[in-house]
C-alpha cells in the first residue's frame, strides 16, 4: 500500500498550495454561473441514447457524461474532411498540441507529454513498444483512421488500467462493433474521396461489410498521396515535403451466443519515403530559423497488426463481462539520408529496426459484494528487436556496416502486470473508484554499443528489471440533473525503454546509452465539472501533475545537438474549458480554451562554475520549461445544421498565443523553433456540405482564409496556407 500512502500524502500537500484553491474557485464559479443561473433543465438524452465510451474502463461501456475522467469522443465521419491523419484528428482539443516534425510525422502533446508518454491503442490493443523514441515521433502517423468508427481520448495518467506510458493520456482508435442480422444477409459499403489544394493531395477509401445471423466481415482500404505543402503568403511551396501512404484493415467476427463473440483482425500500413525536411537544405529560414545541412532524409515505415479478441457479457459469476486479446504487432522502420562531409564527400547512410511484439491481455468485470462493480485483469507482452545500420562514401566507394542501428542490435523486452479496480456508490451519492496495479518489466540487452560505428565499443550483456506498484482514486457525483463533479488522484509510471537504455541516435540529436536511468513516476490531481443537460453544456477541468525522475535530454554543449540523459523532477499544471450552447435547433456554438504551465530539472552547460561533473564537463541543474510547452489556445466554432435541410455549415476561429517558454533542448533546436519562440497566430475557416439523396454527400472547406504564415510550436514545417478541401462520399 506504499503507493496509496504516497498518493494521500501528496494530495494533502497539494491542498495546502494556493493554486489548488484556484482550481476549486474556478469550479465553484462555473457551477454558480451555469447551474444556478440556468434552472435545472431536464436531460435531453436518455441514459440509453447518451454517448458511451469504453477506453476509461479498459474496454467496457460507460456513459461519457458521468465518467470520472476528462474525455473526448470524435466520430471519424465528422472529422475526415479536415483531419488528414490520425494525430491531426486530435488538433485544437483543450490541452492537446499536435506537433508536425514533417507532413507525415505528427505527434500529439497531451497535457504536456508526447511520444512514449502517451499511450496509443487500436481497438484496445496496445501499439506502444520499447523501440519508440522520446519526444515527438512518427509512429502515431502509421495508424489509418479511415474505416474506424471513432477516436476516444482519456486525459491524464491511467496507469491502473493501461500500465506504462499512460501519462499524458490514452488514445483509442475504435472500430464499429460487429453486427449480426436477425435473418438473411446484409451488405453495405462506402466510397470516400478527399482532395486538398495546399497539400496537393488526394485520398481514396473503400470499405465493405457483410453480416449474417452468426458472421460478420469487414474490409477497408485507404490510399493517400501528398505533394509539397503550400505555406502562407510569404513562404509559398515547402519543397520536399510530400509522401505516400496506404492502409488495409480486415475483420472477421463470429457470434458464439447471446452477448459473446470472437473477432479476428488484421491491419497493415505502409508509409513510403516520408521526408524530414527541416534537417535538410530544403528547410525554412522563416523567423530566423536555420536550414539543416543534410541533402535529404527519408523514412519508410511498415506496420502489421494481427489480433484475436474474445468478448462476452451477462455471464454472471466472477467474470460477468470479459475481454481476452491476443496480438502480434510487427513494426519495421528504415531511414535513409544523404549528407555532405569535408571535401565535398557525399555520405549515404541507412539505419532502422525490426520489432515483433507478442501480447496478451485479459480484462474482467463482475458485481462486488457491496453493490458495485469490480474490474481486474492480467497482461503480458514480450518483444524481440534487432537494429541495423550502414553507410557509403560516394566518392571513395567505401562502405561500412554499423555495429547497431538507432538502438540495441539485439534485445528482448518483457512486461507483465495485474490490476484491480472497484467502482461503487456510497449512500451520500458519491461514486468512488479506487484501484491498484503491479507491473514488472525486464529488458535483456544482448548487444549494444557506446558508438554504433565501432564494434570495439560493445558493452557486456546485461538485464535491467523494473517493478512498480501504483494506486489511484477517482470520484464523481451528480450534484444536479446533468451536472457532474469529478476528479481524483492518479498515478502513472514509465520504465526506461530500450531506446532510453541503448540509443546512440535521437534523430535531432546524438546521444549515448545509459543503463543507470531510473523509472519515471507521475502523480496527477484533477478536479472537473461537467454539464450535459439543457442548451448549455460544458466541461471545466484543472489539473496538476507531479513529475518524479522523468528522463530529460539536455544539450551536452550549449547550442549543439549532442545530448545527455538524466532523471529530473518537475511539474505540469493547467486549465481546460469546453463550452457549448444551442441557440436553436439549427444553430449552436462552441468555445474551447486551455492554459498550461510546466517546469522540469535540466542540466545547463556551465563548464566554468557547474556543480555537477559528467565526463569531465561541468553542468548546473536548473528548472526550465518542459519541452514544447503548449501556449494558450482558444477555438470558437459556430454550426448551422437545420434538421430538415440537406445543408450544413460551420465557421471556425483558432487563436494560439506565442510559445516563448523554451527548454534547453528547444533552444538548441534552431531548425524548428525560432530563437525567441514560436509566434502566435489566428486562423479563420469556413466549412459546409450537402447531402445528395439518401446515400451521397459533398463537403467543402476553406481553411486559413487570411493565408497566414504560421507553424504549430516545435514543428519542422509551417502549416498550410489558404487551403481548399473537397470530399465526396457515397454509401451503398
């Protein structure tokens, strides 16, 4: 119970801080304004028709309105006009910043965390693995959302249910539930096409479904091609930014009985020659940025997911509901680049990794003895990974085979965990959700090197083991009809990955292996208020995250790309507001807002007076902003959709403040982040569409109407200039 003791102690300490009172005052003010001023309206949706989510409870349904978590649910059909990739589907949400290293390499920051500090799921199956590198990375772009039903986001640490990496949030790409007919055969399908002017892109998607009384089959195929991205009025075309991607999804389901089924699935995505332009001579010099020195850098990624799922409900006993998942995740990455060395020698180098992740998870729910619901489960994953690298001097024709690639040449990674969570309602009306989880991780480092070009630097094989016990407590209560108060203390953790332990190349930096790193731990206190009834609807949330031993990368020499890794402490805190009002049956408006502040310990290069000596150089521990700290952001939307009309329309205004608080690593990243920070911007857009008959629709969008030059903070290219998008869909 050590973790729960720590949780209680930290919560009491936090309650003594001034900003905790600020969160409570904000919640009380919002409640007074919207609940007292507007009478207790009746719920306009019944519990049965209310939006449901499954991610917060590990795959089991719960009403979104009463969830004790800050959540989002986005229907893919509603966002596919303007969101061209899975990471960008999360754009503009409160406390979410979607950084674009390249057009095909996007990475969401959720509550200040990105990369392997957020957990990505596909139908509840974990896609995170130990080869994922730190910081913004390209892996989330390998998930095709066309063909999926919806995307769910649960903000904050959810380590009890999902274990390692669930720190900033959990994102789940969810397919439509298999459906079975009462009799006969039912078929349906859809064709979808999208064209964008600024992206010089086209997208095609085709899917079909067949169902009988006991069988269901679905096949989906998507292909996308992007040309060079057109920036704003001054930047114009951004050279060497286009790429191609294709994705396939297949599912076959069999009904076994009332409430039980088995599903077999396969997903394949291939991304071809995705350029990382900011590191090359085609990078921008906008706002004082520096171009890269490489001639080109391109990335191929191929990902396959095979899985089987067995689900049942209403079975009574100790496993009234259950989910069993067995999966094999294969991920291959290949990076090619060309550099110019002294004497005008052109060096072509290649590196990559091959990974296989075999995973099993079991999740169960049942009634507990005191009238609530208990959830429990067991998970196990084993990964096998190898990496490779080589280079060729085009002048001398001398070729070298590297000792390893971006991480260990040969390694294995094992993870198992058990968890227990209970949900029950007290006589006072409060719902409590305590939970506990034990996880154990073992990394077997068979072959890794201090310098991947020199086999003489091979290290002695070693095994690293990390055990973690964490706890959480979530609470919620309906304090008035359709008004829910929620919050809690949640812990998260992340052991050092194979990338942390053995990497010699961090893509934007040069680093060295470090097997002495400790596990990262996180604690978040969250208080929120959600209203789901009447014309006014809102969610307001305040949170504070304590950071303990987060693995932080700092420049070895100020202004240079070489980095060292060390554990550091810090915090991130913020406020999220999401407000909507239905003016009439045809008109509605939404306003979202987020503010964030964060600091973490870093090592400042101060060779003269530094207090910490590493490899003969002195450093000064300092508190600086977390990397790519999200600036203030607000978005206003107004929708027009008459119930009896085939037309709909929407106006959008997005305002983003200047991002001027930089980490030490941000300051050295002068090909992506201007010296004084990333400028703020305001974007205006119009969208609309019309249904054509019962089965077809056309949608149009005009984005960035002012043709502004802008970039999302930390990105490697600017956003699209004035952009016209058209999409066509036809169901059959």
